[in-house]
C-alpha cells in the first residue's frame, strides 16, 4: 500500500481531489495561482516539510492522509478507508502569530479620460493572461456613458454612482476607511495602490472583466483588475446579444442599472486581487453573492459562502472573514 500525506492550502475552496500517489513533491512555487485548494507538498516517503509563511504564504493548511492499494481485487485500484490506514503523523507548530496590521489598501478606480480617449495601461492583459491577444490590448479606452446608450453628459454622475456602490459593497463587510480606501483620481506616484481599470472590451465576446490574479492573502498591493464596460453594455442593451433583457428606457432608471452592473463586475474583479476566489454557489438568487455567478442587474454583496453537497467542507469558507484577514484586522492566524 502506498500512503501519501499531502498538505493543502485550503483557504477558500473545497478540496476537489485528495488522491495523490507517486514520488512527486510539488513545490509551492508551482502551485497554480488560480486554485488555492491543491497539494502544496506531498510526502510519500516519510518525509517532513516546514511550512514557512514567508515562502508558502499565510493561510490555512490542511493535512490529508491518503492510502491506495494497487492491483488488489482483480487489478482494480481499491481506495482504503481512512480508518484502516495505520500511520503516525507528527505536527509541530510555532506559537500563533497575529496578523501584522498591514497598511491600508488603496484602490484606484480608473475610468480614464473621455476627451483624450485614454485610460491607464493594463500591461498584464498582454503579458500575463496568455489569451492570445495583440499587444495593444494593454492600451485601455475610457469608460463611456455611450456604452450603455446614455448621453456623455451623464458620465460624471455615473462614475460617482459606480464608485459609491463599489465602496458600499466593501464597507458592508465591515472594512473601515483605515483598511481600504477608494479614489477615482490617480494617486500620488509614490503611493502603493491597486488599480481597477474600467472601460472598453476585449476580443473575447462575453468577457466582462478579468483580474491579474487571485492574489492569495492580498500579498501584492499594487496589482490590477479590469472591467470591460463596453462589453457589459453589449450584454444589456436592447440591441445586445444576451437574453438578459434591455435596460430601462428612462435615463435615470437606466443609469442606476448601469451603476449596479458595472459596480458588481468591478467589485468582483477587485475581490480577486484582494484574495477572493469564486463562490461555489452558482446561479442562485439568495444569497446574490458578488463572487458567484448571478444576474448582475441586482445589487450584489460579499457573502459568507455556501458549498455544494459534494464539497467536503474543508477549507476556509467565509469570504468576508477571509477578506478581513487579507486586508483588515480579521482573525489571528493559528487560532
Ligand atoms: Zn471572477
């Protein structure tokens, strides 16, 4: 029998596979940044490892012991039930360390300049996404009210309403102004800030936003996300191709709908670069989870997460608490 001990970082997602055999020892460096629930170490041969938060990241780690017998029962692999595996596992921990209070996370909501037709560059769209786009995808256009069939005279009030709603979503989690701050003007060049670029679209139909990464534990405080407002407009305009229904004819009602739509998407992409993955509930109205996949015409909020029945409940599943850990006071690590 081959017994493997694996250590998973299970911050947010349920562990999807706990069967790991073989001699491969995966290094934390190779961990796919898009999935936190994967083995960061496997220890097939009585090995030991040290988890160093500075190297492996702050988080919640899970130890999974798995046994597999090969070639019994007529050649069919047989999973050994946990209670049948004889093993001894020694875990030594250091004292719990409180989260070092990080500086406030500053977020620039960049709507660009509709006069010059420019917005801040998003270099990662070409350099890091590997989606086959041409290099000029990094030059982002601004947000236009016309993306939603509204007069450009309404642009300023739209921007204000979008920014207000994004901030409200994050304030609703309990984050204070000392912990996260939003601005719509470019911050001082010496400031450290993350940027959410809002405007335009990409060659990929239906793509309404993309984050630079799922930045586990918000370890990078100057990363980027983009929201493709022109694409959102194509979704929702009466002449669009998605069957979600047209926006309201009345400009005032429509502008409120637009603020909700754009804020939902921008706050979702921002959630990724602050460390949040997708909620596991899909296409449900209640809760209308910002990190899920829901109809964006309704105002969304960050929610405590719910899981599907087949997910094991492993992992740290409260995204509000996760967010507070990543950029706020949160709960002390190790407790
Ligand atoms: Zn997402």
